């Protein structure tokens, strides 16, 4: 069985499996020969530009296992009969940790103090604080659960929102009533047609003055123009690990908008994610070889 893997590390954890041939393709440069023989494809972290063409050539493909939670780069081009699995759980710790760090950085004004440090300026002032605030998690899945665990002890109230209501989790249709209550709004929704532009001018205007928008989802979930307008008015703050467009080009107004802290899509790029990803890949391939049910199978709209 021929498998395309994204790295030498993946080869190391899979090469001892019976009747498995691993070929490294990290998405850069020409694709290896033999796409027609590939039965399992594990694409790299960053989507491959030639994905539609490659999938069209993979006539023997049976499993596409991503190393990301998002699968929007592959779902529209997936041949019939191919099972698509994501990496749910792999990036929970890193993304949740980034979200906590980002909201604290913005509320406590760490970027401003870092700039003052570079100038040798002792810029004493009072700042915001996470304690006693309400954190609204939009997209309450495994990452949302990991985030809430990390928020335990910060003395905050958490409001949970998912696509549909369940138990103590509110439905997405309740956002208009929930947004005005939140001091911090964390976006963790998947990228789907239903979430594209979810955070538009109306969503942002419903947020309370001084609230922080934290986007650890996908850039397209937020209307960038509407966000720049709100930031320019100084009414809200933002911490963004993802943007639209991405990478954010030099000179884009989002770079210099007041009250925004931007990182280059690094929330899940951690050693912990790497270790967990390799464990998942081995587990999935063992299941695939044994004909057992796979984890994280994507069906319907997620």
C-alpha cells in the first residue's frame, strides 16, 4: 500500500507497518510520481495548491487523513468513495493555550508594553484584566472544551455556543442575545459555507464596548473590512491568529489598526501538536489496515 506522508517523522512512525510504502511529499516542489497508486494521502499542514489535480489522479485513493482540524481545502475535491478524516484533538492543547495567552496579552496590553520596552520607556498605566469577565466560546467542540479547562482558575464565566443547542451549550441562533454579555468572544468554528462571514458588521456591533474578539478559527469567518472599521473606531479589541486574506500582505490596514494583536497562524504549531499528530497517524493506519472503524470521519457538514 502506497502512502504519501508530509514528513520524515511520519515515515518513522509508519514504515514498520506491514506492506506499507511511505513517500514523503511536503507540498513543495513537484509531486512525486505514482499518484495513481496512492491509497492513503496525509497532506502537509499547509494546503497543497495542486490538491484538485492530485485528487483527480488518485484513482486508488481510499483514505485522506489531514493533520489539521479543518478540511475545507479537501472536501470540495474529494473523489467519491474516499473517506476523509481530520485531526480532531491533535491541536486542542496548542490552540487553547494560544487563545488564553492572546486574550491576556490584549487585555493586559503586553504588545504596547513590549513596544515601550524597545524604546526604553517606563510606560506605567492601568490595564484590563481577564478576572471577573465573561468569555463566550463560539464553536464549542473539542478545542472549546480544552479552552474552558484552561480558563478554570482565571475566575471567569464561560458561555458555550455550538451550531445547535445541547444541554448547557447554546445554539448559534442565540448569538444576538449572548454577544452583548461577553467581554471576550473566542471563535473556534470550522470553515464551512454556514460560517463564512459569520462575524460581520452586525455581529461586531452587538459586542459590548471594549470587548475582545479572539479568532483561532479561520480568517474567512470574519468580515475583515467590518473588523477594521470597528477597530479603527477604537470600540473593540482583537487577537487574530488567522486573517482574510492569509498571509496578510504588507501594507494591509489590519496591520496598523489600533487594538489588534496578530500572530501568523501559529496557534497549533507546537511540539505537543506534532507528537499527538504522529500518534493519531499511526493509530489511524493500524485501524485502516485492520479494516476497523476510523476516528474523526467527516460526514455531512462536519
